[in-house]
C-alpha cells in the first residue's frame, strides 16, 4: 500500500468527483444504455457501444479515486517542524542565478508548469530533508542541476 499525500483541497476535489460519478454521471450513462437498447440490434448500435465504453471508463475512475482516497494522508500543515523541506513545503531556490519557487506535493498533485514538484520525483526526493542554505545537486535528463535553497515555508 503506497501512501497518497494530498492537500485538503485535492482530497475534497477527489471526493466531489467521486460523488459526481456515482450519483450523476453513471446514472446518466446507464440511462443512455437503456435508451440505446430500445433501438434494436445491439451489434450495430453505435450509441449503445459508446455508452458501454463510457460506463466502463466511469467505473474504472471510481475504482481509481476510491483507491487514492483509501490510501490518502491529508497534509495538515506544510513542511516539517524542524525547518527542513517536507511534503507541503514551498521552497525558494536559486538555479543558474535565477530564483524559482517550488512546492513539494504528493504525486497526485504534481504539475511542474505550476511549480508543484512530486515528492517521488528525483528533484523532489533530493530536496526532502534539506534546510535553507543547502546546495542540492540533481541528475536530470538535461544533465546535472545545482540548486541552492534560499527559503522554506
């Protein structure tokens, strides 16, 4: 069992998506299947087959979200009590003379374009446990990157 680290916001979003799937979308899709069955021969009924595929996708997504929520650990606060980088920390770093800001998040919330780095990624793992002033070297596909941690919040 792998722990899924989630912010409260992401946890709530997944709960809402799960409720929407179970209480609205799957019921609508089941109704579409029933309506498509009324059109006769199912072997050549495109609406029926599309609705069945949609229902299968929705059922798969319900299982996926349920698994995530069952294994979730909601982050109650950011970072660690000792001032080191932890999941939930926002860090300001210097790389090649430029300032960048990253937030260390669980894999479900990672989005590098928004500065959200997964704790499971090589960069995220390299930052975990470090403190302000530490120099962090990370091997990435583009080569070795050297980061200096300026602040941790």
